[in-house]
C-alpha cells in the first residue's frame, strides 16, 4: 500500500477540541427533517436560534420560491424588434436571477428544517397560483374572441 493513503497523525477525534465534543465552529448538521428554530439557513449564524430571525428566514424562503414561479413566465422576444440582442440579453438576465433564486431555495431546504421546507413548497404554490390566476382571464378573453389561446 502507498503511504499517501495513510492518514498520518490524524486521529478519529482530531476535528474536535480534544474531547468528544465538537468545537462551536463545527456545528452538527441534520441528515433528516427536524422541527425547530435552531437551524442554519443559507448563512452561518442565521437565524442563530432567534425566533424572530427564524420567521424572517421563513418568509424570505417563501418569497424567493414565489419569485421563482413568477419569473418562470417571462415574456418571449417579439419578432421584428429593433434590437433582438437586447431582448435576448434581458431574457437571459431574468433567467440568471431565477436560477440564482432556485439555488438559494435549494440550499435553504438542505438545512432539513421542516418549517423551511414548508415555506419553500408554500412559496412555489403561491407563485404558481398567482401566475395561473393572471393567465386564465387572458386565455378566456382570447377564447371568446376566437383567437388561439395562449398556453396556460
């Protein structure tokens, strides 16, 4: 066997403070859903066990998830516009923001906190509802005028 596979002086408890307790910089990470305000969401030390900051984190995740659904219905570029590259740039920018929000929600859900998971699902649901509630009257109006209705 090679010496590179040997861990040298590393002992099984070398990441702790010498006892069996982990140091404060190495917090325990949950690997299953749990309920409670003691979570680390997106940033180290946030919400830091504070109920008011946990509520802020809950609503931030909810609003991010709703924004993802709202940004998913971006208008398409119109044929014959004067600056087609500008329209494509705007669409790409909206897509980049949407993907950034999606990854932030994914990382928040990876805290395995059940409240944050519920906030993410509720936010996606609210965003989807808002998008469809706006699109259905437009589709009904198009159907009454014998036009081809937009995809809803």
